């Protein structure tokens, strides 16, 4: 038979085993951060989280407005501080609601009095980016929108995306000073000297400066107005031909030799007539008489007319 332990022995054993002592807290391992998802090897749609990670991996900054997940665009900044906007757009031939292209735009508004001619000239000599232009609804100078669209349909590699960003950045740093505008204050690279604003094309031929002209003409039965674009080729014609074309809706007349007045023959509503004209570099006045086609069925009528036109800006 085993002997019962004495009270002294029980206390001794309890002390030895730590009975009654405050337990030490167990050590908890720190949470392990989930590894970032690997960057894609091919991108075929505009996923804003994915593009944010890609742009940052290129050494650019990325800013997603708001909570970022309901937006379809993000702000990006190049290593030299140039600010752009990246947004999702539909491809021209898209047949579904999924976004299959991205558009890179300059963040700051570009306004220039010669926006239309600048856009046409730059678009004519390169195809990497497209310049759009539109009038200012408040009556100020028109806007320029230099854009680069990257088609994602079929998949684009991160290296291709980075190459597009870098090339667009290079173009903008070159183009902005070349049209007489300033690079943004955030830009930290060398600043090319701004070009002087381009002067209007020198008048020639008619003496008129190319551009958009607002023309008003009145006859015995009423008056009307229209805008007519005179290109550099148009203003190389004699003033009397320019005036005759205006009376005929913008083109289609030939005139006899003359310095202040001439006979004219036209294709269109005017059949033939006589016209006189005077002009300066940005305006002209004209008057005369014309035989007009009244009904496209052989009807004719003789009218007296007078009109004027003034240059309002670029075409």
C-alpha cells in the first residue's frame, strides 16, 4: 500500500512545479504580410489596380482619385515630374462593353490661338500621338489635346507599356516649348527654351491672311452669313477670285483678268456675273451682279449683291 504524501511534501512539489505561479503569456508570431501579386506578363484590359502596380514598377508615380476602384482613370507622373492622366477607352472596333484600350493624356489644359493649325501640322508629320483641338466654350483661346491611345486587344507586355509612356513623355517635353508654351512647374529636367509664338502666314496673292473668315452677303431678297476657311492655297488666288468664290458658297468660280473688277463664271448657283472687290490683310468687301440658277431646271434670275468678310481666327 502506497503512503499518502504529507502536506509539506505536497507544498514542496507544487512550488517545484510552479503551481500557483502566474503563467507567462505565449509568444505570438507576427502576421506574415501577403506577398504582392506578381505583375502580369501580358495586359489585355484596363484594371486600375493592375495598372497602378505596373506604373509604379516603371519608376513612375500613380495617383488613383477617390477610393480608386470605381474610377476609370488614374493620374501618373513621370520621373521628371510631367503630369499625365491614364484612362480606359473603347477600341474603335470594340464589340463588347469591356475596355480594350488605354489613353494617355497631358493633365494640364493647353490653350493656343493657333490650336487648329498646330494640330494639323503635328499630326501630318508623325503618327505616334494625335493632337485634337476644340474651341473654348467661354470664348477664350482654343484647346489642344495631345493623346496617345494604346490598344490592349490581344495583350500588351509591360515592356511595351513602359516604352509608350517613355516615348509620350519625351514628345510632350519637346512639343510644349516648341509651340511657345511653358513646361509645368513640377517638371525637374532641363528646360528647353520656349519658341516664339508662330507668326501668321505672310499674305500673298490676294493679300489676305489664311484663316477662318466670317462672310455676310445681302441681295435684294435678303441676307445670309457663313464661315469660310481660306487655306494658304486659297489666298494665293487673286482677290477677285476669292470674292467670287465667296459669293458662290466658297468655291467654283473663275474670273477674267482685272485689278478692281472682273467678269466671273461659276459652277453652282451662280452662272455668271460681274464683281468688284477691295481688301486688306484680314478683310475684304465685294459687290456686283450675277445671273443665278433659281430652280435647277433652267430658271434664271439676275440679282445685285454686296458683301464683306473678316478673319476671325484659325480654321
